């Protein structure tokens, strides 16, 4: 299946706000996680089949301190302690990819901040099923 984009501003947001004051985002804005442990963005992603997917977060971090996130799928730990380093400016957007196991049907992919800085600004999630692709995440 082709990669599918899911905008952060359309996801479920707990302790964060949608903003649009830093250029370069896609869609209508991005999510600014509140600066605390536990703020999260949760995307609901449909998958026709169970299996691995490369999941790419487009993000910006205008600080020099990495902002780690834990990724869960339907509440199950998927990729923990993923670091999102500084991108040089809040208007510089980069991507980071993790591989997650999806179930057939509805998948709630949650990215949760694990430090008091909160998460990086989150633009979108791109989900690329890998059933016919054995390349590791980049
Ligand atoms: C600044 C910036 C926000 C960012 C925040 C943060 O306020 O404008 O976009 O989310 O810093 O440190 O999280």
C-alpha cells in the first residue's frame, strides 16, 4: 500500500495546542506539545492487514536539547526513547522513522513526551506499510 499522511492537527491531542506560527508545516498547522512529561498526540490509522509499518514523524525542534518520545500502538509499547534532536530552528522541519507493528483495522498510534520539555513540534505522521518491503527504518 502507498504511504499515507496523517496531519498532527487532526489527531487527538492531550496537553498540546495546534499552532501555525512557524512556517514550513504541511496541512493547516502543527502541534505544540505542552512542555511536560505525558503530553501526547494520538493518530488513528487504519490498516487493512496486520504487519510492520514504517512510521515517519515530521517535526521541528528549535532548541539544542533532544526531545524524546515513546510510541505506542493501541496502548502497547512500540518504539521507546526515540530522540528528536534540535533541527536548528522551529521553521526547520525534519523526519524520523520508527518501525511499528500494526494490527488489522484501527491502530491508535500515540507519541508521548517523556521529559519536562515535552515533544518536538509535530507536523504529520506518514505511515508506510512494509509487507512488501524489508528495508529497515532510516
Ligand atoms: C517556543 C516555540 C514553540 C515550541 C516551544 C517549545 O515557544 O515557539 O513552537 O513548541 O517553544 O519549547 O516547546
